[in-house]
């Protein structure tokens, strides 16, 4: 049985949701970042960590793709053009959504107060708006980013939109609001949100 280490309020949410989508049994240990339990599994102290048969795997995106590949779901096969497009979209979301929102979080509550730059948020909001416009041009026709099937990038984007709302970063593209509502209505998402 899989073990997921890290609070659901972190990127561990993505892993928990993925396991719900895959209908896989798991145990959840909401150990906080940098706790002894986490450092023992990941020397950086970062969460999430997935433990599979005693082997720890860190980094939410690596975990998501590992699970998708292992269970043959929520992904396109490795070595295909569809997978290359999926991986490109994943990297775009990490660079243009996740990184922007994480930088805003660091300058809001993560970094020591004397190192925070509050003025940076204005430029990050502008970048976030531009990234939404670019994503609008990259997303496929269909209910999900890659078209008719939910894939790893959908989990990453939906989680980033949760962060964006919490940080009061505006969602400026109308289709993203509809997409977000559709993703939040998924039974696996709702089960994860109820944790």
C-alpha cells in the first residue's frame, strides 16, 4: 500500500488526488515539511513524499507521473508525440503557474520577514495573467487540457488554481473558471478536498 507523507494543504494534495483518481489504496501521514519523519525520507525536508514498498519518491510531479505510468492511466504512453505534448504542458505549468505562485507564497509567509519583497507580487500577478493567455492558446479542445482524457497536467493546473484563489491572483480567462468548476466536481477531487 502506498504511503503519502505531507499535509493536504501542500503539494501532497496532488498526490492524494491522483491516488483517488486511480482508485488505489493508500495511507496518509500529514507530517509537516522539515519534520523528522519527512527528513528521514527526503533529506531536503520537502513534501510530498510517496513511499512505495519502502522506497521514498519525492517531488509531486515525479510522483504523479510515476503513478500514472505505473497504473497506465491519466497519461499518454512514453515515447509518443501525445506524451511529449503532455510533458511540455506539464513543464509549462510548473514554470508559468506553479513557480509564480510559489514565489508569491515565499514572499508572503515562507521567507523570513526581512527577506520578503512585497512589491514583487504586482509583477507576479501580471505574469500570471500572461501565462493564462498562453495556456488558452495551448489547451486542446475538450473538457481537459489534453482533450478528452484527464492527465497529469490537469491535476497540476487545478491545484495551482486553488493556490491562485488563496493568494487573490485573478483568474482572467473565462474558460478556466468553467474548467475549475468541472474539475472540482470530480468525485476523486471531492474526496481529496474532504480530507
